């Protein structure tokens, strides 16, 4: 009868990682039950094995996460291949490199604060991972989640675990765009418009600057839809949306489809005269639209009516009140014959 060979077990010792069939240097199992790593006795006096520096590279290499170990000054002591690949360097080139140099500058103070918490023994094992960003060797900026564990000793070490958040952030951005964009025109939707209106209202009031809103309605759009069909009507709205976007100052406002054939613009740091100049551009770009490529006659055109309201010196108590004033001005423009611009009183 044949007997199977005794299984070998892996132990952490004060020497390099080794295989043994049994040894008094076996790591005390109670070590795994410690919840606060800052309370573990790494001196050997408490009966626990002492992690030897020579063992660390082999240990972290077998981990599934990107892991590096740094000293108190931030120099990389060792790093596994996953972390090195993520940073875009070889393992050898990274040893001795200052880890905080990879962090985007605005995150460096937070990292140093975490290190200080570890040094003072207040870094809990329940500490949430920190979201940061790093600059890789090729210059790419990547979002990461950083977990930090502090290993106290005469020469304290920090074990850093890096998780790539790039895919997560990309999916999050995609979901945000879906939730904030009108699917027909690719402009902001009403939900996003309302959020940004509140934001710009507060920002401009804080800076004692003016803010304006512009409401736009396509004249006789129902007749266009009824005569040429809803598909042609949808294409007409898409082209009007593109024309409106051209009139918005780059980086200084938001264009949205507010509902049906109605659009709206937020114009921060614009007084009434500046907002009217934007409205004139909207009117011009829309008047230039031709629909012959849609199979319609060359003489078909569309126009828009517009209403303006501007907040300065506190005449409106809320952004909603300002929007209502712009809407009232819009219907005044329609009553005055359409294809014109009216400002709130």
C-alpha cells in the first residue's frame, strides 16, 4: 500500500520565505485574528515571527492586488509586478523611488495625513480606502483607491494596496451623462439644467455677479410636425439644438432642452445686455438653417421666440423666480408676433 507524501506548509520566518514540514517558527495563528495591525508585536518578544525584509518581495508577489511597501520617508522598499506594471516601470527601477512623487499634487497632503495617522497609532483597520490619482510613467493620470496599513517598528513600513478605478470612473461618467443628457438633441436635460441653475445662482450671488437665463421656443413647431411628420420634426429639433449650442460662449454657460420644442440657456456672469447678444446669435444661427438635405423644400425655414431674465442686485429671490420671469418674457415675445426677443420687466 502506497502512502502519499506529507503535504508541505508555508511559513513566515525571520529568514526568507521557506518550506518546512513543521517548525517552532510557524507564525502564531492568533496573528490572523488581530483586527488592529498597529497593536501587533513585530519585535518577536510577543511570540510572533518577525517579518524579514528579504521575505517581503516574495510575499507580495503572490498577492492578486497591486502592492508596494514604502518606508516612513516614502521610498519604495519593494513592489510586486502588478503594481510596477500599473505604474509603467520595472520593479528594479522603482525600488528607492519616492512613492508620493507619483501622486497628483492635490492628493499628496491627504496621503501624508494618513501616514501621520499611522505613526500616531490612530489609523484604524476599518479606515476606508482613499480615492486619489497618480501620474504613470507615460504621463497618463489614473484614478485609484489606496489602502494603507502601518507596520510599526524601529524603521516603520507602510503597505500600500492600489486598486485601479479607471473603468469604474468611466462607467460612472457614462451613467452620469445618460442621466443628464437629452437623448434626442444631446443637450443637457431638464434635470441637469435645474441642478446647474441652482449651482450658478449660488456661485454668482456669492461673487456678487450677474446671471441670466434665456428661454427659447420654436415658432409654429406643431404645424411643422403635422405637415412633415415626427421624424422630420425630430431632425429639426436636433439641428436647432446644434445652432443654439454655437451661440453659447465656450465654457460660460449651459444649453438644455427644457421640454418639447422649448430650450433654455444658463448664462453665468452675463447681465441683460450680454444675454441679449447671445439671444441675437441664437436667432441668427437658427435663421440660417436649411432642410433641403432632409428632402424638404429650400424655402422652408424655422424661427424662434426668446425670453430673457437677469439677476443682479437681488431683484429675484430664487432661481425659479428668475426662470419664471424669463418664461413670461418668452410668451410676451410670442404675443408680439414671434421671431423676436423680449426681456423681463
